[in-house]
C-alpha cells in the first residue's frame, strides 16, 4: 500500500509571527527582539515555535548564547523583510492621508519628561493642526523601517549615527531644593556634602560619568561618605526626589535648566560643574526628512536646543548644529 503524502498546511501565517521572526532574525537574539517588541522573551519564543510548526521546519539553530538562521530561515527572511517594510510604508501613507499632519518621535523617558514635554505646549499652541506621537523608550529603533520619523538620542560623539545633529552637550552639577538648603547645615565646599543625602542612579557603576564618586574624586574627596544614599532608575526620578527635598542630586544640566531658571532647584557649587562625555542628538528618518511637518518640527526642536545651549553656556562646534543634512 502506498504511503500517503504529508498534508501541507495552507492557512495564512499570522502577522505577529512574522514580526517576531523578523526581529529575532535581525538581532539574532531572543532577548533583544522581545525588548524591541515590548513582549516577554517566552512570548516571542512561542511565536517562533508556532511559525516553525506552520512552516514545518526549523528556522533557527538555537545555541547556548546565540541563535543563527537555518537555510529555511534565510529564505523566509528574504521574503519577510521587504514585505513588512512595504506594509509599514503603506500604513504610514494611510495615516498621513487622514487630513491631519503628524510626527512620530522616539526618545528615552527622562529626556521626554524633563526636556521635551514641558516645551510641547507652546509648539501645539502654534501648530494645533499637527499631531505629535512620542514613544518614550530606551530601545534603539531603526528609522528606516519603523513608523517613527525622528529619534532624540544620548551618547558620545564617537558613536553618533550618520547624519545625527548635535542638539547640546552635557555638564553635571550638584543641585538641591532651596528649602532643603535653608533648613540644612551650610554647604559651601565639597566636604559639606557629607552632611546631606546624595541621590544617584542605581546602576551608577555602568554609568560612571554620572556618578557622585567620579565628581567627588575630581574634587579631591574620593572617600567622602554621604549622610545616606538614595538610588533610582531614571534621571527624572532622581530630580523629583531632589525637588521634594530628599537630598542632593548630581544632575544633567540640560535637563534641569528650566528648574534652575524658575528657582525650583539651586546649584549648590556652580563653580564645580563637571563635563560629561555625552551629548544629545537629533536623528531624522530617511523616509521622513522631506515631509513638511517633519521639517517644521525639526526646526522647532533645533530652536529649543539653541535656547538650551544658551541657558547652560554650551558652545559646540558650529558645524554640528542648526543644519539639516
């Protein structure tokens, strides 16, 4: 009796499975793909396993620390990547044809909450017809294939992406609420910090340039111990703790310029600012750069950056700012 042929599956592949497959194939890492998609790693693994069940063969070789595409996976990726790009491009066109211009921007949470959002009210008063969407995430996004138009990022000049425009640099300075300083002991020298709580990032070992220990070492006080230490995950949390009088924070000057101008925070030792190796960058997606609404929003961002540079005394190389490639 003849052996029956296997029944081939013919139902459509789920779009979520293809998104997960493309992300894992691009990163060759399940964890990085899950972070990009805002899913758990197990959820992405289930999507891939389901896709492999539908296709009927393995798409990845799974090793201890890395994965690699099988020949079947490479074949599928060549079809999936341009297809997803065409879908995303069509969706962007449909969104833009609704009659209201819109701009989608990605940046990290602290810059969004401390620098961008407080300024947006004035922009939206002037441009009420324009919609703004902000994706506040630390995940790196490829603007060439995403539905985002602009990225505001943070990093050293050596690692800046091609065509990135420098918005402003960064200095670090100790700040506190004025009423904490009035109610506390005198604070005139770095040694006086020992009488106060000091606030910093919980992962300061990995963000060494932002650490109190680096600043104290530069002031000749490498062994100074604070009255107590407080640790937070994000810059806006640290500044909020300082605003409420819980201690002093070594703040990123561009992010607190408005709070200093309003008097909500006070520089306690302004003559001891410390340079950071980092800067803030504007990156425009290649498929968005010529859209009128994106140009308008970028011009506004560059003007806000100029005002911030003036407020903090930042004097960058003029060839790196206030122009669009």
